[in-house]
C-alpha cells in the first residue's frame, strides 16, 4: 500500500507518502484557498513524479474552500483510488468529549489518534501553526478539549500592522532575553513569550488532569519554540500524517 496523506491547514498544506507504516517522503506547500481542482492536481502530480503509484489517499482539511476543490480533484482524477476524508461521521476511534464535537477541527482529532497510538495518555499535543492548539488526550484516548491561542506569525503580523515603529523580524534566538534593540526585543518577546505561554497552559492542564505522560509538539513553527520550552517532551513533525494513516487503516479493510 502506498498512501498519500494530505493535511490542509490555513497556512500550509503538508503531504506525506507512506509505504506501509513508513513515511518515505513529505512536502510542505502553501495553502491557497483560490486554487482550483485542476491546479491542485497539477501541483500534486509534479510533487509525486517518480514516486510509486498511490494506492490510497487520506485527507483532512481546516479550509472549507480547499476541501471542496480537493473533493472535486479526487473525484475527477483519482476516482479509482480508495480515499478517506476525515470529517464528522468518519470512523476514527476517538470519542470527542466536547460540547459540540462537530465544531472540533479534524486535524485535532487526527493528532489525538496519533498521539495516543505513539505516546499513550493522558497527553497533550501542542500544534504550532496559524493558531497554537493544545489538544488534550485522556488516558483512554479520548479528545477532552484544549486551548487555542493566536499563532506566532499571526501575532507578529498584527503587531507590525498596528505599531508604527515595529516591524516583522526573523524568528531566531536573540543574544539575551533583555533585547538591546527593537529587533532583539521583538525576538525575545515572541520566542520566550510563546514558550512561556505554552508552558503555563501545559502546567495548568496537567494540574487538572493530575499529570500527563507526554507533551508532543508538532506543526511548522514547533522547531522554533521546542528548544525554549520546559514542558514539551517530544517533537514529532509528522504526527498529523501518522494520524491520517491510522484513520485510513480504520476505514479501509
């Protein structure tokens, strides 16, 4: 089985190619809500050139417009390939214990199944993307809820737009926490501020649960924050792709 896993996020789309249980290739491209089904197919065809023939597809999307075009693309060009789209009603094996389970992003459910399968529970997934999501997994593998915060890049963009003398900066570690110039002050506030935010939320969640055995970071911006965090125990950039593979296996015999 050669599985193509597709995780459509608000900023980036991540694709992974699995041979059995092994992730052999992955790509990260920008998400464009204006792309048509034909354009998406051309991009995918270019990325997969020379790769083994895809015999299964698993997809989750947090962008409705892209999901619509993805459905059309799959129907038009890959109608004979077994496909699982993660949405309400899809069998995941994850009980969603929130007030309105249908409003929970499918990527958060996919992360839950992967985290529980790989690390057990109770655990916390910290997904650093357009927003910073903290997803809480119970000892039984249930999705309990979590916390959502503005993402790092969104926060810096908003600051640059609202403050006349501030600008966007490269997200790297400054010379010290006490910035000696505007650039370093912004870098300190972003890097150590978001690490402190995550650590504070993780500690409060852990206190409510009576402890957790794993805190897993994923998402495109995770490598920036993980070295500065005191509570993150694992960095797994492929967590969502693995979750898509597991959901696919639950739905395709």
